[in-house]
C-alpha cells in the first residue's frame, strides 16, 4: 500500500463508518415500515429487510387519520410563511445594505441584538399577546410574524447585497430606476442562491415544527403534520402499531429530505456570500 492509498484510507474509512452509523436508523425505519408488527418484534429471528414488503402499511397509516387535512394545513402555513419571509427579509436587507438614513447602524445593532434573545424567553409573553387579540387556534401566529423579517435571514441577505458591485446600483439609478426597481429587478435575481437557502430553512422549520402548533392549535382539523404524527402515536389501536408508526414517520421525513437533496447546491452557495459571477 502506497502512502497516498494509506492517506485516502485514513480519510475515507472514518467517513464511511460515520455515514453508515448515521444512515442505519433511517434504514431501520424504512425496513420496519414494510414489516408486520409481529415480525418487527421477533428478536429471535430479526429481519433486516422483509422478503415481501408490506407497502399497504403506508396506505393504512395515511388513511387512519386525516393526514390529507394535516398536509394541507402544513402546506398553507409553509406557503404563506415563505412569501412573508422571502419578501420582508430581502426588502429589509436591501435597505440596510444599500440605503442611507439616520440611525441605520443603531437599528441594525438592535436587529442583531434580537438574535441573542432565546425564543423560549418570549414564548409566554407572545402567547398572552396572541391570546388577547384572539389569534389562538388560528394560523395567524405562524403567518403574520413572518411578514416582519427574521433577523438571521436579514443578516444573511444583507451580507450578500453588500457584495454586489456599487456600479450596478449606480448605473440603474442613472437610468432612472427607483430604489424599489433596483431591489426588484437587479438585487433579487442576483440573490437566487441565498433566497433558496432561506426557502429550505423556512420549509423545514414549518414542516418539523411541533411546539408552535402544540401551543396555538386546539382543533384536530387544524393540526399540522408534526401534530398529526404525534396524534397517530397516541391514537387508540395504532399506539402499539409500530409498523404503521414507522410508515407515517417515513412519509413525514421524505419531503424535507427530497427538498434538501434538490436544493443542496444552492443551499451551499447561499452561504458563499459576496461572490457574483459576471
């Protein structure tokens, strides 16, 4: 074995072992979702992959509760939040990066300071506020705040906008473009990568969010996918049907996983700020 081969073995062997360790729970979840519950707990003759996969487990799991309604509720919240986050964060970031005005640095410092506040600290005051104005058991607590810009996403986009050459902005202004036209027609198209990264962040947060819906939603027909999965785990006869629980978990895991695989290129580029291909 040459020195180069030994080096490659030393680098890739731990990566392979780590990858197997990470992927094994996912493999077991898929395998368990395709087995009968009796075979699943047959520890004397464990089955790593069933000879006859029970694909019907997925249909039975999906139809046992109104998962179509849970999916629709989740997608509605995700779509509205995506519109709010992408629009408000990009607009505020453009203002901090390209516009001038009194107190801009102070406002930006306050914005960064708000990132240091743990969400759990504001949980009770925010709930009291939303309860007072009658927003409990509605989708408004998840949608309306998204139109007021998330500090981290504003910071991310501001750093990208600062890397855009000043000549683009100045040339558009000389041609008579307003600041909003410069923002909409020049800066937004250039910011495709960070916007897609934000898209993935927001969608994954909405899809996996359990605490928010648990606090604000009270009626079953308004539940999201995360709450629906938890309800399935405690729903009568299905509470011990681990084969169906695993099938529902696989269905819950697939959308964000597929989204990350599709958008991973832009996700990585979204953090490579300030570089423009021209």
